[in-house]
C-alpha cells in the first residue's frame, strides 16, 4: 500500500511536469490525481493482459501518467472555472 502511494505521488509529479502551464494544485491533490491515474493505468494494463492491477509494468505506468495528465487538466479547468465565475447579486 505504501508503494502504491509513492507510485501515485511519482506519477502525479510526472504528470504535472508534462502538463504545460502553471497548475494551482497542492501536494495532496497531486497525490490523489496520481493515485487515480495509477488505478486507471493498472486497470488498462490488466484488461490488456500485460499484468495485474497492482503490478508495476511499463504499459500501466505510461497509461497512468497519461491518465494523470488528463485528470490534472480536468481538475485545473474545474478550479479555474470556479475562480472566474462572477458573484451573482440578487
């Protein structure tokens, strides 16, 4: 389980390095998005038959980083949309 958390942190950090621009995400958000990306990568690798869900392999790692980049992009767009929305006055 600790290895899974460390892998999620590494995957999240790599995804933040790959994604251009500045992200306003903290270390916890990076960890959670990296963990989600690693679960997606493990699931895809397991479906393709290259390994187990929680087994580290090259295909799962690549898919995990790509998924984490996409998740960071979604999280970034959601947080920026909240900040840009003007306050409504009634």
